[in-house]
């Protein structure tokens, strides 16, 4: 199996991509009032464990982690990343099998502020990789693509909130969705409205 090589061009391309992504997430987080999370989002991508792996498998039109998985069946960069960034639902997975009657996987509920950052992250990733072809339904389309796996690993509360906002993104766009998240979902100005609309989306 031929090993992908790190080149100066790929390293620069990877640096530009992850930095553009961070800037978009920061913009989205600021719109939701998440200033600290916007400033610190994905800083681990600049660590040697993630950056040089990303540079090696950089392609420009998708995550380098996908290429690494194709070659080896898993991604070392992703394993490092998901354990250090709370906006990924995979961070919130534990294992416990007291009754010995299941697979032992325990999805934990994500705090709302990280659900919001996860949405900002997914929107930004779609914008980066789709470019001019991006539309507001892309984040939901990607979620539907991975849903079979997500259903067994994501806490139901987290999944319901994610799908509610991904549908809102498609229907109303980024500005309206981020405003709703900031003023109603996170600040709880109209909690009854939020709870009613979430319940209606599940029925």
C-alpha cells in the first residue's frame, strides 16, 4: 500500500482549510453568543498529532480523516480530536454493561452549548467542502447519510435537538436559526415555545 506523502503544498492547503473552517465556526458561534467557544474551537487541529496527519492525507474536497480511514480502517487524527473537543457527540460516549445484556455503549446527553457549537461546526464544514454549491439543507443531508450509525451512538435528547435545528437551517437559513438558538434555546427567554416546537417536531 503506497503511503501518502506530506508536501509543502498539502501542508499549506490543510492549514488554510482548517483555519477558514475555524473562522466560519467562530462567526457562527459569535452569532449565538458563544464567544469563548468560537475563539477556542478546534485548536487541537494545529497540534502535531492532528496537523501532520491532516497534511499527509489532505485532498481539499473532504476531510483528510476520510482518506486515512480508507487506508487503515480508522483515523488516528480523529481519535485524538474527538477526545478533546466537546462539540462532537462522540466525546460524550461512555461504556458500561452492568446487566451484561447489551453492547455496553452509553450515549450521554450533550450540554446545550455544545449542541449549538456542533451545529456551527457542521454548517461550516459543509460551507468549506461544498463551496459555491452549498445550500442550507446540506448539514441535514450529511446527518441523514450518517444517521444509521448516529442512532446507536448519540443520546436521543441530543439527536432530537440536532435534527430540529438542522431542519430549521434548511427551512429558514443560518441567520434565523442562530438567532433562535441564541435567544430562545440557550438563553431560555421563551422556554415554553422551544419545548412546544420541539415536541411538535417529534410528533
